[in-house]
C-alpha cells in the first residue's frame, strides 16, 4: 500500500462507511447506488497533490468544510499526475458518490472520464482550475480565481515599480505546471500588460512545476545562462517557486529583491516572510480557502438548484512595505 498515494480507505470524517443501497441520500450511480445510513452527502474529491503551501492550505480548507455529519468525504491526492486523478474519478463513479469535485492538474484529457460521470448521472464540480472540453455540460460549475487577472496584476505591479527607469527590463519567468490553467492564464495576463511597453522583455521562460525545489533548479540554470548581471526581474507563477529561486539567487552571491526584483502569485505565509526580509517585492493573492464556498455549491447541486457556470473568488495584491503589518492577518 503506497501511503503516499493517500487514497484513504472508505469515506473520511467518521460515521459508518457508505453502504450500498439502503435508506438516506441516494447516490446517482444508477441501480448500484451508494447511500449512507445517516443521509450524508457523499463526495469524491480528487486533489492535484501537495506541491505547494497554497495546495496544503486548499486541502485543509476543503477537508474542514466537507466534514461529517453533513458530508462523507472520499479524498484522493494525485501527486500531480493526471492518470491518478482519472483513476480516482473512476473509483468515485464506481462507488456511486452523490457529487464529484476536483482540481484538474492540467486543462486537457478529461472528456472521456467526464462523459462516464455524466452517464452515471453524477454531477461534477471543478474547483481551483478549469478544463478544456468541447461540451460544458460535462461539469456543473467552476469555483476558482481569475488567473489571467492575476497575471495582469503581477505585470501592473512591475510596470508601476519600474516607472523611474527607461532602461530595458530583462525578465525571467518561472512557469507553473505545463498545460495547467494557472500557468497558461497567468502567462497570458502578464504578457498582455508588459507587451504594451517596449522596455520589458522576457528573456527566459521555463516551468518549475509550482514547487520550491524545481524553482531553485531552474533559477540556477537561468543565472548560469544569463550571467550574474543578465537578469533584472523574476516573475514566478507561484510563491513556492519564487522562494526556491531566492535560494538560488543568494547562492549566486546576489541580493533577491534588490539585484533581482521578484514578483510572484499566491500570497502564502512564506511569501510574506520573504517580503518582510526584503527578499521578495510583491505577491498577488490567489485565495486557496475555497472550502466553505465549495460546500455550499455541493449542497446546492445535491438539492438540484441551478448554479452559474463560474463562481469567482475575491483577491488582492500585497507589496513588501505592507508585509509586516499584514503577516499576522494571514490565514494561509
Ligand atoms: C492556483 C493553483 C496553483 C497555485 C500553486 O489556483 O492551482 O497550484 O498557484 C498551486 O501554488 O500549486
């Protein structure tokens, strides 16, 4: 048993396990329905993984919100592998859960398994990230952030912070997971804003897969390729990669936040600590605390209430000068 796969046995959060048939809230699995003895809403949740502080906070929020006795949660951690998510979704379908919710690690490759869920009459709620499908009826709604706007906000901060210079601004970019909605959209939003100003150029761009380790490794390669004086700014698609890159910049004998300005996205505690230390210049908030809103969406879906196709999350931008005062308020 690979504990790391973390497909917890049975439904989480106490209470008797789901039983087949019987009274209470019936699953949607056709004849072989799963119902719980106590009428709880059975939810299958497939999480991307545990790759970042953001993801850890997101998982905590989801598990706290989908708690017993109202819910019976089957939680699966895919270790950032799409094939693990597809396996998990198929197991949820086989168990006849009432609702499936998941954060798709990448945008493409979901059509088949989502058609299987639809055929089993099990509604699917997307959280955090979106999918690229030909038929939007394959999911009920998506609750998540506007990643394009997050990319724009990062670029707007950079343009404002560079207003005193006319010199070229050479940017390196640490992209998120290749093919993921946040990586695709944050890049698009950032380029949309800097593209209007000839001072800015992205001289290197590569995926750090949203992790600290890979962010450090790729930043080391950027520094080697561009030289100590060849980089002015790092744009990282998440704080964890920025924190990894900060280590690489320091090991190269440079001052992060000064020799190389850094703007990233998420707004996790580690980013506020780096800003307080003067090593990160700005972070664009991407709120992971989606649990309560997700729970309400699942209640509504289970009750057959109509829902908008898109539920957005409110977020802000935080700069170095405000880090010390904001840090005590952070919930993730
Ligand atoms: C964004 C989320 C991204 C975060 C990363 O909503 O999907 O995935 O920005 C996380 O930290 O790994």
